């Protein structure tokens, strides 16, 4: 009887599909906190141009959106076991930003009471644009 029960449990475990990896969205130039159930030893980011990770302590990570797109982040414990794995989607901010299109050139503006060119908007020489302000 015990063998039958053990065989059923093993069969159920093998036939159960793996849990889907969590999907985390973060706006570009923003962060989101990830709390881990056990201590992290290594963090691997699939595409560092899309997202970056800051390790605050062994149980706390912050994901930062660096460029639009999708990447994967894997967190390993000291024995190399995966303790968190998920897809990170970097999106546009939902408020406080305006994009101005002049032909093929795009100027991204950060806005509150007034707007100023974002550090993401290149100037004439390819560097960040000078902080010009406008009123929305």
C-alpha cells in the first residue's frame, strides 16, 4: 500500500507542469523591490541594457528599468540553486513624461510643474541635452 501511495506521489510530481516564472514590470528609470525567501549569492541578468539589479542585502533586491524591452533575472543561493527566476518587462512611465518628435529625433521630457529634457535625450553632440524647460 505504501509503495502504491509513493508511486502515485512521484507520478503526480513528475506530471505536474512547472510553475510559470513571475513577470515583473518596472517603468524605465524606476525601481521595484524583490524580497527573497532565502539568501542570494549570485544574480544573473539576461540583458543588462534592459534591467539592472542592486543587492541591498541577501534577502532584498531592487530591479531597475534601464532600457525598453524584456529580459530574465535569475537569483541563485550559495549552493547554486535557483531561488527566484522571472521575466522583467521594462515599460514607459505612466505619468510625468512627454516625448516630443521632430522628424526622426525624439526628445524625452520629464514633467512636474514644468518640463525639462530628460538625461535620455541626446543633444547635438550625442551627450545629454542641456536642461531646457518649458511649461506644459
